[in-house]
């Protein structure tokens, strides 16, 4: 079946023009990851660690330019949902990359890790300052939030966010909180509900109009399943004039090898341009809403850490009291069993289980921070 002649026409974009040149970057800023079509390159970034445990990192591409409006977004979602591809899609959009260029830039390094290694509590901030784009971008990536390792790791993620919001080189405000989910979802999992509830508890109701959905693995059609699930769950978020959640669609196949057969190439081109157009619409939507200060969020996180430290302290005291109580009961029981020896003033010995404190090395950064807070409670 013949394809319509206009199916592969390029859509307009604020990055395009009749004399648009293929993006060129200095070789020293790139590392070749894979040859082929597209060629995959990793962008060289200036890297800085913002905390003493190496859990909060900032990677900056090109020289900081304070004269440009900086858009700041926070990405949250389950492990493996496609956040990494979204990050790189936004970077390629800002660098004015087109399908015909047959190149793909990556600022992340998650592709080199397996699924278990990607379940990390590290917070990574990506800063991009493109030369020929009117805006700069800051992306806060929270990989593994709400994953299978339990509440302890989620608490560590929250503590890392607190560190980021308080650091002198950290983040003080945010334009959007983006929940990333897949288009195929027809219901929100308990884990997704948990992630959303956790974020809302950190940011409060003031952040609701800054919450949007980034829907991955999209075929370009209306994501009825996942939007229906969001509505059914009554998730607080920004909504359009018709009352529907605000969302943006991403194909997540931009880095795949391009096929030279016309029908496949046409589909790949369309998927690429749809994702780039959605990226454009997403950035434009950020102009419509004011940034939200993270001062209150930072205070909430500090109070949560202090509360956990207080609970931890109380638990230690209760355990110590219970241990002493157990020792006393054991002694009383031994005295009963040896009453005759006591009455006859015969020497005897008894065994009592006793709990003692032993100093051990602590590997968990979260536990170190919690223990550090004990002296302040």
C-alpha cells in the first residue's frame, strides 16, 4: 500500500530554519559510543559532588550562562520507565539535532548499567547550556524512587533531595515536577501511587499546578488507558481547559538504529519528530506557570529527617530498657532455681544473656546522616 506523500514531511520547530546547519560540537566535548546510524556520542560534562557521601551529583554541559532563562524540572517514576531516554531527548532538542543528522547525544551514563545497578538512590542534576538556544535546562533525576528495595532507600532519596535543596550549588526552585509513566498502563500500580503520594507530601499542595505527566513508549495516539487511570485515581496535577491531566508523549526509540527501507524510515522519522514536537510543547508550557520555591520542601525534608532521628533514638532507648529488663528477669529466675544454695550460703554461678554495644563501620550514608541528627534532637 502506498504511503501518503505528506506523511514524512517535517513538522515546524522553533529550532528549524531554511539555512539550518548540522549541529557541530568541538571534538573535546564528545566521546563516540557507537558507530552507525545514528552515531551515538556522550557529551563531556563538568562534574561536581554536592555532598560528602557522593550521593548528590551535578553534571554541567558547557559554560554556565546566567543570562538565559533556566528551566528546572524534577523527574520521578519507577525504575525502567524511560526517564533516561527522556533526558537525552530534551538535550538533543536543545542542541538542535534533527533526524537527518543521524547523530544522537547522551548526557547520561545509565545505559552502561544493568537493571539492578540502576536501582540507585543517587540524585543527579543535569545542567545544559546550549549556545544557540534561548533557554538553558536543569533536570533533577531521581532514579529508583519507589523501587523494590523498600522504604529505607526511599528515605535516602528524600534525604539526598534535602541535601540538593540546601547546597549552595544546589537547586532553589522548580518549574515542573514530571511523573514519568508508560502509555500502556491501564491502571496505576501501588508503587506509582506511593511515589505520587510521597512527592506530594514533600512539596505540598502548592506544587499541584506544576505537576505534569511524561508518557513514554507512545505510538503518538491519545493515551486513553493511562489518562483514564490517572483520572480514576484522582491524582492532583495540572489540568487543561477540558479538565484532563496535562501530558506529553515520547516514543523512546530515537537512539535505535535507523532503517533504510522507506516505510520504516518514514515511521522512525515521524516518531522522532513527534517526540521533538512534544518536547517543544513541554518547554513552552513551562512559560505559563510560575516557578515554585523549594524552601518549604527543604524544611519538610529536614523535619522528616529529624523525626526519623528522634524515632531511632527512642527505639534505641526502648531496646536498651528491654535488654536490662530481660537481664533482671533472668537473674530473678536463676535466684528461684538456686534458692536452696542461697539458703545454705553455698557459692554458685549463673549465666545471664546480656546485650552489649559494639562499634562497627557504617556503610549506609542514610544511616550516617540519621545518626548525625541524633545529637540535634
